[in-house]
C-alpha cells in the first residue's frame, strides 16, 4: 500500500463530527491532524479554542460540555502523555464523555500497516497501553475502513460517561 | 491588610447572583461552606483546573457571569490559562486568585515558588481587561459590583491570611470518597440546574 492509502479524508471525519453534533474544539495543535484542524477552524458552526497546554484543553472542554456544547479535544500523542492526570480527573472521576483526537506524531512510515506496538518509537508504541491502562477505550484509525470507529467512540463515551481516545495513525488527507 | 478565605467568600456570596463559580483548594472549602449552590463546580482533586473550567462555562453560557476562585499555586500550575482566557475575553468573567503564598494552606504551609510573581501584572500582560489587588473585605465589597457591571475578563488578586498549620501531633487525614466523586456529582448538579443534562 502507498502512504496515501493511510490518509483518511479529513472531510469524512468532519462529516462524522457533524453527525455526532460536535460544535466545539479545544486544542493544542497536533502535527498529524493539520487537515482536520484546517476544516474545523473554518467551520462557522464550530467554536475553536487554542490552548497553551493539554490540561487546559481538557478542562476548557469539560466546562463547555457542562454548559451545553459538544466539544472534542485535539492533541498529539505527546500531549496525551502530558495530561494524564487531567484526563483521569475529567474523563473518569468527573464522568465527562469527552472524545480526544490524538495524532501519532513520530510514527515511522515503515510502521504503517503494522501493529503500533511494533513501532520503534516509545511515544507511538506506548500510547494505546497507557490509555487502556487508565481503563479508557482506544480507537485506532489506520485506513478508511476504520472510520466507523469514530462514531463508536462517541457512542461509547456518551453511554459510559467517560472519555475515549481516537488515534490517527497517519496524516488525514486535505480532501 | 488581608482577609481569610471565608471572609472573602462571604462577600462573593453576597454579590454572586446567578453566577457560575468554579473553585479549588482552600477557596473550595470556604465557598462550599459560605455559598453552597448547584452552580458551584469544584476542581478536585485537580489542582489548577478551575480557571479553564470557568472559561469553558463562559464560552458555553455567555449570558451568565462566571467567577473562578483560583489558588495562587493552582494558577501557577496552569499559568497558560491566562492566555486563552484573554484571547476569548469572556465579558462577564472574574478570576479571583486567593493568594496566601502557600502550598497546602492550613495543612503543611509549604512555600510556593514565585516570591516575586505579580499575578495582576501577568493578567494585564496577557490581555485581561482589568486587574487589581485587594487586601480587605471592605475594598472587595466596594469593588465587586463595578466588576460585575463592566466587561472583563477581570483579575482580582486577594491577599489571604495564611492559616495556622497543623502541628506534628495532627495526623494527615484519610480523604473520604467524596473528595474523588464530587467533581462528577457537581458537574451533574450544575447541568441539571442549567438545563444541559444529557
């Protein structure tokens, strides 16, 4: 497969977010999800807030959710590691069904199509075990065939009143 | 020239109206005692979270005043929150910093970093509409109505008396389960009160 086969169209992800009622984003921008950032920033129906650190992205999103908005949080894998305690607080103890979009920054192209656990890079091969170690569901998006997992992540988070993580293994396409 | 947490929260209670209040650390204890309400949300156990919880509420509920009852050490943990609060510039937003210059106020009274930190200067540099340091109950009483009537975000640094700390004969407590469930419970109560429960 070519690398482009792993690039899920950002437009399709955007469509799923609309279907799920998402109308806000908090973010410390992610190197992987630029195409999705671009679309969501341009969407007049989405409140988009840049944050200085991932903890703040999570707590701002929790406040938005309580106030009636439907936010997602967009960070990269390093950012996810950076906010584990806040994720524990808002996404587990605080029972807030926030879906976190995390990009697999640093994933070597030779790992595409292979298990994340076989990546040579710690930030790639430990993300799923850390999230699952917290007891939170982890949905990896490798190809377009995985896109239905995004809706599943929202359904699961809302049913369980807990956070869920959607993990992008490669750059979404600018289409 | 300073006040204690309870005196400050009594003035806030008097003027809060239908304000949403996020709170943390020693201010949490005081506001819970002085002004119990389903419109309170404790950031616990999550030191540092109150400021952006308040920001998120202000974005989603622009018609309501939002008050953040932050700690000095807590704000230092999430100092970047000043940047996004100033960017969003919620109009009806008052960010109180209960400055007692301590970590674990009333328990261990450990020093916090930043002996030379000026919270008001940092807030103004970030882009807050106003910032002031208040050292007495009377001054807070006089200032608060005007702050509620003018566009924010406003920073109010409160000079708080450091309480006596526990002695070595006083054992550290076993925290009750409530400490770990109240954030979720208060979130649910606030959502019921706002009509946003889902």
